[in-house]
């Protein structure tokens, strides 16, 4: 051990946090935003307007329209997924999977006519949600990378608790004016301790949600690698019927939907149709999870050729599965109301601050003296810190801005928004290597503030029904713009503080009695 157990834990905490810190910051930022995933999608599709709840007959009719579209345009697909209209998103959302290796399909339909809905193409909040655990990579690779980083995060949290013998006193200690290193250390301690139970919970439950991916040996042994069989036997999904290999004709789906809605009191969420052109076609009607911690979806399965009910999954899960579903529910927080969801969001922001201050602290603690030159590793970490801690917020702001500036009918519009995200992030990662560290921080923070202001301005100027331009508009736009503007003000304040610090530092350098100071 390095001079004792606590010193070993401090070394482990320092280096484990640095190695995966940039990935963890991206995971925390996009994961925190995902608590408002549906609201982000609504903001990015301003053509949609909230409506009253749909009647069961109207929902069943909309599902039939979705099936009709699928039969014409996705007849070769192996699975159809239909999300009926709901008050906050009054369109029929269709998604289908073709053969392995072929791209899936996705469209939105008008619930009244069945025609393509006049809504701009965007990934909305789903892009940030998927990036949170896939990093916009091939799903298997992305989830493995995030899982490894989450495991190291758990190690860093535990070693950090062991390192700080005065962990609760650290919560009340913030010596900002003592020195740069002491100020960043106290900021890291406060942001870490403030929501420590949340950080431990969200990291551990994040690992649990993909446990069968990271530890597949039990499924491979007991189920020959068939995870779907495990989920069906544990009561999480209905059993998947293999295709019969004979053609079949799907009977009307509307009556099945109405029968399912009479049997389950929860709101309808989605209809899945497996092997729709096969004699063993299965229609699965899923409902939203009941209010509570456990992440479970009541569902009924029907034979697609006869319309007969073949399986019903509405009973409570067994203890082991219930425990797993509860841990998943804790991570996703679908049970949370407005106040609790806001608390989760704020705790996620403290996680972002904890990772960010830890990365900055690493560089501040290793700044060279007046007569020394920074080693290449320090310069690399400084550039990566700016590219990550400033570049990612800039990329998210550019993603929102592209949604407002790109033409609504642009081909491949959703992909262009994602290209804007990665393009800005790439530039923000490359430029700091060409600029002095403090100047790179100042310019980056100012750029994020300007992008946030541009997002708010473009929303007000380009959305005719914005509440600030017309009474009776959706207040979601006001809340979203206010949140973005507040974040922009925080970045602008940080940039202004750096400018003032640099000005005062230059004055001290011109003074004959100047004492060198260290900053990030």
C-alpha cells in the first residue's frame, strides 16, 4: 500500500476519477437531462399541441390506422410497434424492425387521418437519453464502456468516502479565498457529499439495469443465452412465440386493444406486433407502469390470427424480480412527481459538478511553479477538461439551436441536428489545445453562454405560438427557455469572473512585489 490504507484510497480515488471523468461527465449531463426527456422532445417538435385525453374508441381507431400504414409500408418487418396518441404527444408513433443488419423505420401519423403528421423530424430527448448509456455508439460497445466507467465511478465514490475522515464537516467547509487548490477541493467535497446517497444509488442501479449484459453467465447456463426466456419466466414480459414459417392474415387489432383496456386500468402505452405476416403473429398490448417504485408494465398478449387472449401479465412480480424492477425504477424515476423529479434533476446537477470540480482539481494541484514548464500530460488534461466540461454543454446548446434553425422539411433533419451536436463538440475539444488554458476556459464559457442566449432568442422569434408572442401558448416553451437562459447566465458569470481574475493577475504581475498565483 502507498504509505497506509487511507493514502492508498486517496491515490485510487484520484486516478480512477481522472481516467473515466470525461465519460462520466457526459453520462451525468445527458442522464440528468433525460429526467425531462418527454419535455425536451415536445419542445423540439413545436408543431405538436397538447390535447384532451383520447377516448378508448379513438385510441383503438388510431391503432388500426397505424396497422394499415405498417401493412403497406413495412410488410416485411419482423416486428411493429405502435404508440397511440396521448395528450402531450397527439400523434401516432410507428416504429418497426426489419431483418438484422437493416435499418429500422420510424414515422409519425396524424391520428385523425392516418396521413404523415406535419411535424419536424428530430430525435428530441431520445438522443440524449440513448447517449446517456450508449454514447451514440453500437449499443453493445457503448453499454460496455459506460458500464466499466460506472463501476470505476462506484470505486471512486467508496474510496472518496474512505479518504475523507471529516466527510460531514467537509460539507460545511468552503474556503474559496484560501487558495485555488483549496477552493476547488472544498467545492468537490461539497458537491460530492451534498447528494452522496443519490450518487451511490444512481451509479449502483445503473449497473443493475444492465446486469445480464455485464454478467451473462447465469443466463447462458440456465437459459442457453436466451435472455427473453428469463424475462418471460420472471414475469417481466409475455412469452415470445417463434414464427411458424407459414403466412397468416392479421385480424383487426382494435377489438384486442379495447378488450385489454377494459381489463387494465392503467393508461395505454404501446402495442407490439411480433411476426405480423406469420401464422404465429402475436399482438402485445402494454400499459404504463403503475405509480410506484417498481418498473413493471402490465401487458396482455393476443393471437394475431384469431384475436384470442393467450397470456396476461398483470399480477405482481415475484420477490426477486420485484427487487430488480424496483432498482430499475429508482434509476429511471418514472414514479416521481413534479417536485421529486426536480429533486432528482438537481441531484444530477450536483453529480455533474462533482465530476467537473474533481477534474479541474487534478490540474490545479499539479500546476508548475514560476520557473517550471507544464508537463505534456498536464497540458493534455487541461485541454480535455475544457473540451469536455465546456464542449459538451456547448454541443447540447447547438443541438437545440439546430432544431430551430434547420429547415423543417430538410431531408435527414434529425441526423443533421446530431451532426451539429458532434461538430460543435469536436471544435470545442480541438481548439483548447491551441490556446492558453485560462483563455480557452474564458472563451469556451462565453461561447456556451452565447449559444444558450441564441437558443432562447431563436425559440421566441421563430415559434409563432410562443407564449411571449401570443396568449394561450404552451407554457412549456417559457419554462424551457427560462432554464436555458439561467444556465447561460451561469456560464456568462463564470466567464466574467475569469476575465476579472486575469485582469487582476496581470496587475499583480506588473507590481514589483507581485507573488505568483496558481489557477486552473
